[in-house]
């Protein structure tokens, strides 16, 4: 099961600055969708500065995550996600390095982390999921310009099909073959 929450940024056409923000300044009242002549941006951080940027958090679960013992299944999925962090980051949207700084409720793009009710980590598990021992996880790494087919495909591949022991065995065999 997936739930995707895509964020975007509207820009002023003539100056490519955030709509409703004074050029070079901070936002005033935001009734963006009621105004005409706007440009939509899926860039995760179209304007540099001290603000959050735009992500596309992806809620994810499998049937077994919702059954008794589901929290252990979630932790195994998180372990697999940690082992393939770089592969996921490379497919999670262009410009994401400007958003995933470790500030503004994001994890650092270079470091995998997870936590319960922690908005500053790569994978967030809700309090209810922890309390109930089953539920879903939220991947907070995808950028607002992510491809939902790529992200959901990678999540399923990594949490359902990926077997780190096979990769470890293959690397060991390769080292033997290379006499490393």
C-alpha cells in the first residue's frame, strides 16, 4: 500500500521568485491557488535559503506490516532501506541535495536514519505504529519532483525482494574469485 504526498512550489512568472513572497523577502498571506498567472515548480528547493523546500513523503506498508508482529517486518524493511540508501537517493529526484541538508525537518542526504515520530530522519514511523506494533512507515527522502513509479518500485523491490544475504554472498564470492 502506498500513500504519496507531493508538494510543489508556485513561482511568479516574471521573476521566478516564490509566489506571494516579496522579491528577496519572506512570505505574506498565501492564497496562491486563488490567484492567476502563476508558475508551478516541482523543484525541491527552487530558491536557496533558510526554508524547508518541497518533498514528496511516501507512506508505505505491506499486508504483513499490518498483521501481528508487523513492527518486526517494518524494522526489517528499514534495515533493507538503510542498506540501499544511496540507490534510493540517486532515484528520488533532481536537486534533492539542496533540500536534504539535515536542517528544516530533513535528514542529511549522506546519512540514513530512522525514528519514531521523528521528522528529521530518513524513515519515520508514527507513534501509533510503534504503540500498536503494526502499521506503516513514511519515507521522507523523495523530492517533490520524484517519479512516483520509480519511488514505489524501489520501495517494493528493497523491502520485499531485496535479500542482503545474497548480496553479501555474491561479494564474498567475487572477493574469492579476485583473491582479495
